[in-house]
C-alpha cells in the first residue's frame, strides 16, 4: 500500500494534455478498472515520485563520492554535469521531474539557493 500523503506538494503532477482532432469536442481519458481517468492515477503518481526520490538518493551518494575524490570541484559545476548526464540517460524523467530532482539534490548538498541548477 502506498502512502500518497508522502508525496510532497512541490512534486510535479502531470495533467492530461491530450489533443484529438475533429469537429466534435473530445476529452482524453483512459478506462482503468471500469472508470474513466484523466491524467495520472494515484498509483502512477506515487510510482513516478518513488522513482524520482530514489534518483535523488542515488545522485546524492554519487555527488558526495565525487566531492570526496575531487575536493577542488565546485558544487555548481558538479550539479550541472549531473543534470546534463541524467538528461542524456534516456530515463523516464520529465523536465519538471528533473527540475524537482535537482532542487532536492541541491538542498541535500547545501547549495545556496542563488546557485541552484
């Protein structure tokens, strides 16, 4: 069972942005368990959040290791490289989720807000 209350308010939600051509008005929904659903289900949202939270954990450990082996490296440069790398991995992370991941990572690494990536 998922704790949907553990999803922070600042985690991005993805509204349905479907578009269907034609003369008549249409709505984009999916039939799930006998109900028409627009956008993400709670389970889908929790899964995306859980994946992003896990990435924050993994990237935090990676950044800490990098900073230990290369203490001269600036944190903002490291985070910029991490962001670029995550974007190139082909992982299922939306741009808004990547922004969220990077902001949480910067908070954990104590990057001043004006320097956040």
